[in-house]
C-alpha cells in the first residue's frame, strides 16, 4: 500500500496573458494554448478540456484547443472572438485560468436524455448554466436533442419557460395593454409582422415587437427588417422608439430577453430540429420578458409548414394558451393557411421588397401577404379593444389603404435609426418548368432549403424569387423561380440542389 | 417579376494552398480561412459552414472557422491536426474546396430524434456518412443523444451493428475457433482481460483481443495495456503476434474495425451518455469485424455499475445474444458481482500494476481481480472446449499458478513490440476516513469521476489507489485512497471533488 506523504499543493489557478486571435467559432468560446504552455502543464489541461477564464468581474468557460504551431507562443492564451467578447478582454490583459467546477446540471440533461421528467428546479439549474455559458456546444446539442419533438410535457414546458425568463432582461411599460404577436414560422416569406405593427400602432395600440433571426428558415423577421432599418437596439432605445411611435420591429436577441434561448438557438439552427416544448418556451419567455399582456400567435398549418396537421396545431395551441396563462399572458392562436409560401420573395432582402410593396400599396404587391397581414392585424385590433368584434379587418384595411400604415412604418424606421435600401444580389439564375401544366403543390421545406443553400439568411440579398402560385398554369421552359446569391459558388450549389429536386414546385400535365 | 438573364456560372470549386496550423481540436476536422480569402468570397463560405476539402484521392468535410487575425494569410487555408491527418496533407499542397453535397442522412437522424424507428437502409446511410467524417460534432451529438437509453429496439440494434461492420476493416483467421471476450464496464479497475488472454492462449485456444480505450471510465483495457506494451498495431502485425503467441491485447481503434463507432465514441465520451443499443452495436460490431466465433461477455451488475439491476442485465443479455446470433456470433453472458471496484488501482498505470501483481503471483496481488479473471478464463476454456464443463476454473488456476500465464503474457508483450515499465505519478495525496467504523459501500461512479478529475485516462499515471474494501473496519484519519496526478492543478481539482463527496467510500460508525 502506498503511504507516501502528500506533496504540498500548488495553487489551483494560473495566470496568463491573453491574445485576440480573431477566430470566429460561431459563438462557441474557445481558448487556444500552446502545448508547451506552463498553465497546460501545471493545471493538466488537454485538448477539449473545459477551462474557466476569469478577467476582472467577467468569467467564461471555454473549450481548449491545444496548439503546436508557431503562431501562438507558450506564454499567451489565444481567445476566439466569442470568448474575447464575453470576457470584455483587451490585448495583453492577464487572466486567471482554472478548472471549472463540475457541471452538476448535466445530470439533469442526462436524465432527460433517458426520458425522465425534469422538475422546475432542474430546469432552473440547466438554464442558469446555459445562460452563463457553462455548457459546451456538444452538451447544448444533447440538451436540445433530448427536448426535441414532444419530449417536454406541459409542466416541464412551463418550468422551462419560467427558467428562461428568470435569467434574462425584462422590459417594463406604463399602465395599459401591450400587444404582441408571433408567427410559429415554417412558411417562407411570411413577413406579416412588418405590415401589422404599423397598422396596429397607427390605431393607437402599443406594440413593441421584438423579433427573432431565422432559426431553421431562410429569414427571420429581424433579418428582413434589418435590410430596412437598424434592429440591434437596447432596452432604453426600444422604449424611446415605442414612446414616440407606438411600435417597433427590433431584434430580440440584442436585448437579451431570453439569453438562454439565444444560446440554444445557435445549436438548434445547424441541427435543424424542432421541439414543441422549446418552441413554446422560446416564444413565450420572450413575450413575458418583453412585458406583453396580449399575444396573438399566427400558426400556419399545412403539410409542409412547421405545423403539419390540425391535430398538431391543436396540441400546440393548447400548450401555448396554458403556458401563457401560467405566466400571466393572454394568448390567442390564429390558425392560418400554411399550404403555400406567402409573398414572392424568400430571403431577407427579397421579403423586405414584398413588405414595402404592400405598405406602399404598389399594384404589384403580393395580395396573399397583404390579406394575411390585414386579417391578423384585425384580430389584434379586436383582441386589444381598438375595434369591435368582426370590425378589425375593416379598420386594418382602411388604415393600410389611406397610407397611415406606410407613414407609421417610415416613422418607426426613422426612430430605429434611419431607413435603408435593401441589398440586391449580384448572381441570379432562373429555374424553369420542365413541363407544361398546372402547379398543384409547392414544397415549402425544399424551397426553404434551396434559399438557404443560396446563402439566406446570412447573406441578406440571397434567396428565391417565386414567380408562380398553386393553381397557376405554366408553360414548359417558363421560369418557376429565380435563385439569388452573392457568389457563383453559392448560386451553383443552390441550382444543383434545385435541379435534383424537380418536384419542389409540382407541375402536373393537364389531362 | 424579375426576369434578368442569368450570369454565367463560375466554377463551383476553388483551390487554395494548405497550411498545418497545429491546432488539436480533439479530432474534429476544422478548416481556418481568412475573412478576406478569395475562396470564402467566391464560394460564400461563412463561420460554421461545412466545407469539403479534396487533396488527391482524399477528401474530408470540415467545419469552417473564419479568421480575422494576422496569423493566417488570405491566400492559404489552415487545417486542424485531425483534418491534416485525414487528408494526408503536406505543407504547401494545393487543395480543392467546395460545398459538400447536402447530408441526406441527417433526415434519418431527425426522424430518430422525434422517436421514430429507423430501417436498416437508414442506419447504413447514417453510419456510412459518420465513418466518412461527413457529420459535424453537433450532428454526431444529436445522433448519439437520440439513440441513448433504450431508444433502439432489437431490429434497429441489429441494423446499426451490421452498418458499423460494413464500413470497417475485417480480420480473417484460418479455420477453427476464435475466442473473444468483452466487459461492459462500469466497474473501475476491472482489468481481467490482461489476465485472461495469456491463460486462454497458454491453453491452446486462439484469442486475438482488440480492446477499446475508455469511453466514460477512467481507463480502458487498451489504455492500461499501453502502459506495458505498444497497442497501436495494424491488422498484419496483429496476425503475426497471434500466429506466434496465440493471443494479443491491442487497441481496436488502430485497426479501424468499427471506424464509425470510434467516431461516435469521441462524442459520447464528453457527453457521458450510455445507450443500450449503441453499447451492443459497439461491442458486437468489433467482435464480428475481428473475426470472433465465440464471445463471452462479462457483465458486472450492481447499484453503481454500468448495469444496475438484474432486470437491466437480463434485457441487455438478451439483446447481446440475439444481435450476436443475427451476426453469426455465439455469445454467452456471465453476470458478475458489480458492487465494488476490482483490484486497487483506478487509472491506466495503477491498474497495470495490479494486473502485473496477479500474473506474477505477487502475495500482495488483489485477490478479487485474480479470482474474477480465473472464473471468466475458466468459462472461456469451457466455451471453447479446452476444458470440460465445470473444469475450466481448475485449469485456469493451474495455468496461472505454475507461471505459464506470466510467461505467455511476457511473450505477448514482446511480440507486440516490447515490454514497458508503467509511469508513476509525481503528485500524490491521501484522502482520509472522517470517522472510524465499517466500510458499508463504495460508490463506483464517484470514484471513477474522481479518478477522471485527476487526469485519467489521458494522463496514464493519474487515478486512484484504493486502500480499503467493503466490510473492512477503518480508523478515523486512516487513508481510504490516494489520489495520483501529474500536475498540482489536477490533483487539487480531484481532491476538492473528493472532499465535497465524503460518502464516496461510505463508513458507518459501529453501534
């Protein structure tokens, strides 16, 4: 038996000079250290170790990449852009590195993976660690996967939503109603928000709208709005915009209303996974934190939309209403037609073009987008008491037709920092009908994928311009849609995929 | 409607000079490109893009990190160590970069996440893409998580196992029996294999043993054996060793018997997730590929072992036998006592020390390890017909006692490349009993975790040396175990955790 006396224990933390390496790891904090670095040796760090980096009041947990190349010296620690930003570091700052405390909340993640129910306390622990950046990307992926589909029940969804609200910022408003809306997505081009907000605000109801960037779609409302005006506003700026104009359309992520959700989304996006519980928590945590009192949910239902059946819609509707009630929100769900894309553009700039056409009453404006926006705006006007029952649509239409909505939209864009002209793609290529006949179906998922392959939403000008609608007759060789991209590579990539999926726009020869 | 003629499409691939950056990303292939790089622009690549890199006959799919720092020039692409190795690149080589084909098999992963059953074709597609390195770490994490727990049924497990065998190398042997064994793990220090193989080989049965490195435990057999002899042998080398000596103990990962499993394991390890289906597929795919005809499975059962109940053991046993049958393997399961660690050492070098003591009949050798190994060796001798029923244990004991097993082990180590002396830890610290009384339980999971925090299995000398057994009486202040590490930081980290879990070795004051 080994009975040697223990050696004296050295400090369990080491200090080292920081260097900004300028490596964009897509928000995962990574620390780079040379394999001959004294901190690696004294602390026993190795590739993939989780390392706690402390600088003043800031501390992060980063994944270690060990470097043997000459670009990093053994007496410095390089940081990825995300790590640099989260730490608020400056070149030459000296940070303290140590082993992070073991992540006890991972036990809850494992329990969920194995199919067990989690308590509110468990969600609080997981979400606090997620928001604090203590989870690695792999651990985030496991949590997101374990919660995917219908793995969370009602009580778990309420717990997750509350946990998300608790770790974020909150907006507070003076007395009175605060209207909000959300579309559960899955329908390319469904940019009604940017039409609804100016209509509702023009009718005197307050509507501070925080929107998300795309998760699995080719554009989120924040991505689209950003091609027309700044959307990265802080809470004080948002409050000024809403005081002055009655409404806004800003990016919710910039105000950290639900920072845990923002972190989960960055893993959900490349995995392209949907989760009913996470969807409800994501939507309602942000609405609660934004101080909303009334939330209308636009839920497109269709075979290739995000919600594919009346049954799935009903389940989701009940969860949204019940979780909303638990959080003190009045939630109404409007099931809408989700069979075909809305508008013509798919991708931030192309969708912005459609929105502008509707607001400016351009004769070429897509009528489906206008009608859908008017119906939802009408419901919000009724929900908030600005219109009597069954008179909302009429009021909304009048406000759009007489130009008040357009003027309100210009006012909001100016208040947010000034109106912009959306970018235009340098690379375009039409995709032609392979036969003459009738368009019997449009596959939203494949269209969305094609637009993403072309570069949307990261490249704002990229996407698809759709030229046909379901029911229309087309001639062989007629363009069905045009691909937009800003590089020949991305254009070719999208075109190749489109060519491999000839039935994305399904044309059947007439008998 | 936009009807402009399409511009000519440039090539969908670009070439660029490669540079080895020497960044160890723990086997994820990563490509680093400057944000001003012409390939990023022409192809539309962005942070986290998946990029196909082709060099001669080799091609990989890597994750892109965009660099704005000065250490990388815009006319070169840096590669992580994993990417460099997989491509077989040399500095200055010019590679072709393009968008990879969309990963259709991800649709199957999503289906599994949502709880659907996968067909054999689906598993073939997923596993082929995994083995080819087409999955990112996030995607691997989603697949591993979706298959965790009991998410795979019998038919799915058979399909997964076959798919894994199909993408790997295979070993073939001349006529006759080929014995093999596997321990499902979860019991620290359970290094019976290194005792069993020389006994069985000394009795004339062929036993080419490929072992794994640790997945979630502080040491795998390959990690332990490596402190005594080289284990990274290729198929031809293994065949020579076995022809000459009748046995071997080598690392299975080096021969790519189940390369998809090796890739999944690198994600399973940090996630610390168990999956019954993946466990069965992992074990049996390697046995089938190694050319085994008879496989004995050592399954320790106990409240803190990997298999925790008789019921769980029964389910796993039936799956192992049925999947084995489907793959043409005779599988027998030996349920063994999984209540306490086996031997005294936990960690590669400390476990090797115990094995050596048993083989050399050192009076201080841990008798539990010796007895467990003899019982399993006896069963294999009976299973393979080298001993009559109920005479296996007797034969095994005789072969160990008369030194034939030790001589055979030396012979095997020499044939594998030469015997070595295991490394010894520079940092040690005992953990004392807080009270006097009887040891009523030892928590394997917490002990394993403590050993891992000390650095095992990556640091071979790190781990735990256990000084007490269940049932033993201890005095307050007596050392229960000693922590071994090679850095003060890791030692302190493990000691801190051990102090926070005082009941890892549960001592109850005698009444």
